[in-house]
């Protein structure tokens, strides 16, 4: 059963990577030869496909972030979304937030809005 879960997880990851690739190509941010190059490098050296796009200079970090956000149906935050002062600093330590890789953007009645 555990192996089946791993296989399903890998399939979902591959589906998501394919979706991100399709988005980048559709928006003219990546061409077929660039995609082929990323797959070759990954096969030879390993690594996450999304990291290789920027590492090889094929896609800007901004374009990749936009494709990832669209692929996950998330909103990409802008500098205007960041609070001027830290939120909940008396309840959440800066070290915890740093280690978790999150920043509290809003504290709403529905819950916290986090940047990750």
C-alpha cells in the first residue's frame, strides 16, 4: 500500500510539472528546445524541473512563480500585500516563521493568510 501511495504521488508530481511546462509554453516563456534541454539536464544530474528552469536561465523567477501560482490556483502576492508591521509577533516567534518559511500577511476571521 505504501508503494502505491508513492507511485501516485510521483504521478501527481509529474502531472503538475507537465501542467507548469504547458503553461510556460502557452505564455511564450519557454520553447520546446528549452524544455528538451531541461529534461536532458534532469536526466543526467537530477533535480527539480522547476528549479532547473531558472538555474539554466530559461525562465525568469517571476515567470516561473506566475506559472506555479496559476497551476496551483493560488494568488501571487505583490509588495503591497505585505504588512508594514509584523503581525502576531507576540504569538508567533520570528524564528518559527523563518524556519517554517512563512510570513503572516493577514489575520482574518476565517484564518491567517500566509505567504510561503
